[in-house]
């Protein structure tokens, strides 16, 4: 390596290695690379950090970017073939969930699908039964929109077995908000020609459980999409690669992943996923069925367990969302619900999407309870736990949206608090 005379501040190899040795306190490392160690992290460990990053050449470009070794958000739990993996809500900012942190809900694991062989069949009460390849669907004029998906069982643990050590991830981490790109389902229906009398369609997935859900055709004609991209890249396999159904604002299970078949008909198919599953028992012995829309809900993501506060000003921040349009108002109580304050909504406030809210609060060291509640554009107000039980009963199994928050103890520790 020769000295670059055109750049008097350039380092020779000898000077570079000397700088490394100085930066790491004289520790000798065999085969030490001539790039910043902090830029080539082991994802499981914190790397050795130079005392002065300006004295060490940085890392070269890479095929795929990595998070800083000091930033380690993860879904949890992992290894579930049939089960959930929750998004780390308290470690996220803004409203958009990174694709690799979007929550998971699987009934038979994640299938491996070759997009060049995958097809979508549209048939039933149509003039022209059609088979679309993934590439053919991508040739339609595309639509991009940001909206949330929420599992209808989100919040079950916090409702039934609340524990002080619950984090926002465990309380409400089965919701995520991302940018989706695809084709309006009504465009595919126009190609096939929907026959008169077709009022429902069956969406079928290509996983081992062959997930199937009955959906009103009216939703297809409103805002349903068949999507192939998320946050600017192809869908991740756990999010339905290569194609999934997106029904903005509707319970997660209806957003069928690995979409392979759509059949139009005159009535619901009454599949096991909408009879024995995803049907909500009520106190009078009846059940709520096809309760598609997700109710207005909010969660405080900070302060939250396991944070420890000191006296002074703190932002009480969280997210609010509704399946019925826009969030019009988010409120925060810093005294256990005795009084409420309008929080600031962070723009943009989008329909059927997460909305970030913030309220500045000065903590004086006394024990208190922080709560949040959301109101959507239909006028619906997020209920208390007792109000929800009065309508749905204690045995309700889906659509949990009661007001909840955090308890702050005099020593500054923060714990989950499920309001009554």
C-alpha cells in the first residue's frame, strides 16, 4: 500500500494498524482486519469497540445491511410451528413495522413455495375461470397502501392472565403496520367476470393446513388487495410469499397467506376456521360469527415494563388503530383514569393504520397508573375491561380491546396494568 500524495491525510497500512492497536487499548489480535470491527458484528454479541472511530477505517459495502450490534429487536417466542411470534412494539418507533419484525401467526408452519410455479385460481360464479401466475398478477396496475394487520386473538393473555411483568410485546404484539403493494382484488374479479348473485368468496391458502375463509364480495369491491410486496421488497415467506390476501382493517386470519385459490359463491362456506375457530362465544349462549372488523384499540409502548423512571418529564407514547377508518382521538390518563388528556397524533394519520400518539408528562415520584384510550372516526370509544365483559362476557375469545396501561411505583419501576 503506497502513500497517496494527493490526499495528505490518508493512512499507510502501518499507521492504520498502529491506530487499531491504540484504539483497542493495545490488545493484540492475530489477523486483525483493516476495517472497523464494530461494523462487522456478531449478531449475538457486542463487538470490541474502538476508542475513537475516526482513527479506524470503516467497513466496506455489503450485500445486505445489518442492524447495529447495539440494536437487537426480536420477535418472541420462536420455534412455533403452530402458534404466534409477537412483534417488539416497545422497541419500535413511528408506525411502520420492519418486515422482519412483523408478527407471525401460523397454523401449520411456513411453506416453501417456488414463485415461478405458484398460481392463483379464480373460479366459481364467474364468467371466465382464470389461472394467474405470480408474474401475471404483477403486470396489473399496482396499488401501495400502509395498513395494519392484527390477529383477532391479540391481547388474550393480557385479558385472561394479566401479569405485571408483561411488556407491550406480550400484551399486544400480534399487530403490525406496514406498506403493502399489490393489485386490487376487484381488478382480478373484473377479468374473470363476477356473475349475478355472487355475494361471497372463499380464499384458500397454500400452507399445510389449507387455510380457508369466507369473505363478502363487497369487501373485494371496496379495498381488498392481492399483495406481493411489503415495505418495498417481496413478501417475506412468513408473511405469505409469493401472494397473500390483504383485507385492510379486518381480523388477521382473513388475510389469507400463500393465496392459491378464490372461489365465488352465494353464501359462506362455513369452514372449520369460521365455525370451531374464529367464532366468539357470547354470554347468552349464542356466538359472534364473521366479526371481521377490528375495534378501536391503543397501547402505551413507553413507559412500559421493564423501564425505570426518574423524576421529571417523560413522553407517554404509544400506538392506536381501528379497522373502521381513522383514529380521530387518542387520550392519556396519568392518574388511573380520573382525568384524561388529548394526546398529540403524529402525522400522517392514515385509515386502518397504526397512529402514533404522544403526551408529555411530568412525574413527581408518586405511584400512579398511566392509561390510554382511542376514539375512531365512527365515534366508537375504546371500552374499559368491565364494559367489554358486560357486552361480550368473560369467556370472549377474540377481539380484545380494553383500556390498559402501566403502573409506575415510587421507585420508578414500571409494570403492566390491566384496567378494570
